[in-house]
């Protein structure tokens, strides 16, 4: 019985130190120790749940599941700042993310940081210019209608 009590106290201390101090300023639907897992179990409609959290917690909130925390950002200006202006300088992907997705994405823009990220971003930027996107609008439209038709059936 003493062992179980010590184990529970240790888990509580780990939770308080690791999770509550890490994202102290970011609102969250997380429950003590369980995080957001109870909300996600058996939930097949994640987008309405995220929409509800945006309404409830604002445009930036944190969600943790099994010790892994994710920050949701639902603000175009903040996303632009992070993804196009400061990503290579200030923000980056942690080693856990890189290790998890490196086999799928390789060493490209989605898993790289710093100078390697900047190099890949400069290489890809012309593909997303307004002129380039306008020249492909008919292709996008054609395939969007195909997707809609498949989803209807």
C-alpha cells in the first residue's frame, strides 16, 4: 500500500512539474494526468471537437495525450509569423517530431530546421507564388470536383 501511495505521489509531482509549468500560459482542455485522452477516445469527429476548443479556449491552446503536448494555432497572422517569417530563426521542430516523421518526409522542409529548412523553403517558394498558383487553378478546380464527387458516393 505504501508503494502504491508513493507511486501516485511521484506521478502527481511529475505531472505538476512537467505539464503544468511547461504550458502555463497556454489554455488547455487537459485533465490532470489524463490530458485530453478522455475527450479523444472513441471520438470519430475530431474537427468539431477542435472547433469547440477554439471557441472555448481561444485561437491558441495546448492539448496533451500520453505525455506528448501539441499546440494548436488557429490564427492566420500567427501561423504566417511562425511558418514564413521566423521559423528558421526562432521556431523549430523538436527531435521527437523529426525522428517520428523522418522516414516519411525524408530530410526536406517538413522535418528540417535552421539553414536546411531555409534552403528548402527558398527552393519551394516559387512554386507557391501567386502567378504559379493562378496558372494551376483549373487543375485544382477539376480535382476538387472529383474529390467532392467521390465523397458524395
